[in-house]
C-alpha cells in the first residue's frame, strides 16, 4: 500500500461541507475524493479504522463566514 | 493463405498461430497496455518505485522494501522481441536478502467490467490463457500468481527462462476458479502478479496450479531477482484471454490504447514551458476561484487529484493552494470532469487561467482512478 501522511479534510468553498481529504501520498500533495470506489479513499479509511492514520478536521478559515 | 481445423486446437493458420474459440474473433486481451507503449507518468524516464506506485500505465509495483528496483519503459534500450517496440524493464538495485514477509512484484489489476463474462467465482468459470514475452539476466523458475479482486484466493504458477538475456515466449493456462470474489463492475476483478522475489511466507506455501485460499508468490527454489544486484526483468506482449490456447498479441491503435489507460490515469503537464494553461476558471472572491477541467474519457471513479505543490511561483496568479472543489454531474456520468479550487490573487468576479507561471520547470496536474 502507498504511504499516506498529513491527512486533513477540507470544505467545499464557502461552506462547512467536507469535500475531500488533502493528503500526502508517497510524499506528494494530493486531494482524495470522498468516493467509496476511489482506491486511495478505501486505503485511507482502512488505515483510519486500524488506528494508523488520523484525518484532521477541515480548517475553519476555509469555512463560510 | 491456408489453415487447418481440428477438434483440439481449433483453427490453425499457416504461420502456426491458433484460434481455439469463437471469443478469439473479437477483442481478446483483458490486459491493458500489455505491449507497454503508454507511459504517461514518466514519459520513458526511470523511476525507483515505492510500494503501490505505478510505473508505465496500468502496471503497478508492489514491494515490501523501498529502493530495491528501478523501473523504466525500454530500460537499457535493448532490442524488443520481434513485433514489439516497447517493454517494461525492472532492474534490481542491490543484492538484497529477503526476509520471510518480503514481497516484490509487478502487477496489473483488471477491472470487473472487463472480466465479468468469465464467470469466475461460479461453477461456470471459464479457462483462460496468459501469454507474454519475458527476458531476464537470470535463468531458472519464476513465480506468477493470479488473484481474485477480493484478495482471498490465488492461483500460483510458474514458468522457466532457460537462456539468460534472451526473449522467451511463455504461455500459461489457468483453470477458472469457483471460489473468490471478483467484481463485475468498476472494482477489481482479477490481479495478475509477476514475481520479482518473495520471502518464505509466500514461497512454496501453496500448491502450484491450483486455486487456494491465501497468497503464494512462487514455488520453492524460484529466482529472487531482488537478490542479485543489477539483475534484469523485462516483459512485454502480456495477454490474458479466454480459452486454453494463446493467440497472437492483439494490437490496438495507439489512440485506443491511450484512451483505455486514461480511464485510470491522466496527466497534464506544461512540458517545462512557461504559461501553459490547463483550465480557465472564475473568481468568486479576491482570493478564491474554481476552474473546470474535462477528462479525455470518463474515469473509472472520481479520481485522486495530484499536483505540483503550488509554492515558489509554480503557478500563475500566485496560486497558493489547489484542491478538488467538486465533481459536476453531467447526465449519468459524473466522472468526466472536475472542478479545481484555487486560492490565489484574483479580481472578484473575473476570470483566471489555471496555468504554469513564467518558469521552465515541470508543473503538472494528474488524476488517478487506478484500482
């Protein structure tokens, strides 16, 4: 499995709705959609379930004011 | 041209090629990019793949240790076997002694839509034949494994390379399994693993040429390419087809093959040129905008978005962040385009170009919907 680090949710612009996960995959900056068919999303959720990865909540500065 | 028909091999043409079943008359190959022509990620360059990283299109490296192989389209520029122009070359980077849990392989995961007719996992499972050209600096027995998409059962088999540094044609017939989990839609149907070296946990632990629970990479005594510094493993012409006879490799036009690959991965780059534009967007504030980008073909699923880190003037409009901001729906298919959110320096209500800055280094956006 690829290496996933520094995972954090982010919002759809001007909302507080999670849109995806920003994460480094093998060291490269990436955005993973919240799609249960996406392989990276499947891998991330597996790591979260196993306690090997934590996804930080979205930054409030991205939320609607 | 003459041909012969008999009850065993089907139709035999006068160049000694066979077509055993009616299925041979249509598109046959379930492997994509089996002749290793498409290399969107690296454009022929060498990489040291990490576990799970793709090399040339559709071919994924699996390795329990880092930095043990380099992978490159047409590595070392040897002459491909007759009829082919490309191959995937892997070269061992050290004389690594495997430990029990080690695994090293190059694999392709086949989408369920493309194998659903095989009936695998049922009592009506069809026999298939895997054929390919392979060349190695080592001789002996090499491991190969087919696995269900659910990764619960596998079919370990093997082949022999008798002459070093010589292209060898291999044909292996695999009985269809009645067990296992095989997607029939856009999940993983079948995995095909070409072994490059395994530890004792995956060596000789299951019966060869039989479907069993668990995973076995190779028989006892097989070659571990990873254990010889500079050892090579070159492969091309990989074909998986219905029936018990290997037919000639099914060539596609380059455009068709590229489109097949782009269902799983597409990459946009500036080719190291300044101001190359990827998409045009709207600015909804002085700091935020979004741009729509359409894919060449609908992707397998909503893709992962990778990109050059937007710092140090990589992108125009002083972009400081990028993300996926949505997947606009277009009729029944929502996987044919994407909205990319950008944070930068904009004019509210205006437009902006998602573009490389005035630089001569590589900037890219890529989208992966690999299995």
